[in-house]
C-alpha cells in the first residue's frame, strides 16, 4: 500500500460552519445599492442629454443670428462703399465739366480707361493661369494706324 505524503503531525483545523444566509443577505444588499446608484446615474445622464440637446439648439439659433447680422453688416458696408464711389465719381465729373471738357470727351476717356483696364485684367489672368508662357505680345496702342511703326 502506498504511503501518504505529508506530515502526520500537522495541526488539524476545524472548519467553522459558514452562515450562508448572512453572506447572501450582505451580497444582495450590495447588489441593491449598486443598482440604485446605476439608476441614479442613468437618470442624471438622461437629464444631461436633454440639457445638451437644448443647448445645441440654442447654439444653432445663435449661429444663424450671427451669420445674418454679419451678412447685413457686409451688405451695409458694400452699400456705403458704393455710395462713396458714386459720390467721388460725381465730384470728378463736376470738376471735369467745370474745367471745360465736353461730355463726349469725358465718355471717350472713361471708355478708353475701361478698355485698358479690361485688357490689363485679361493679361493678368492669362499669365496667372499660364505662368510658364509669356503674354504673346498682347499690347495695345491708341495711336492711329498711320502712327504705328511699320510691320504692325
């Protein structure tokens, strides 16, 4: 027969009887406490979600109002600038008329100025979109054809 291992002189402990009813009651109380905390946190979370939703709606409304106000301000500034340009143009026109220029001469000067401005803008846009090319000799002369150099 096999010999048992270990000391035969070891102290024997008497197992105390466990009160399972008390352990179960303690664990149940702990579970109920945690469940009540979870319910409280869930209620707080729902309340915070509704508050967040309301604040987001307020933010959206405030953003729309701000955008409208900025658009109105920009429109008012543009209108004021347009009025200033109009007043300045009227002043220049009055000065030119007072200096003795006729209406036809003024219109011709303005027309030439607009054509030159448009040509300059065309050249700038041409070089902007084709930066590696030259303008290709786009130059304008207001001299009469007889005054142009030969070969042109």
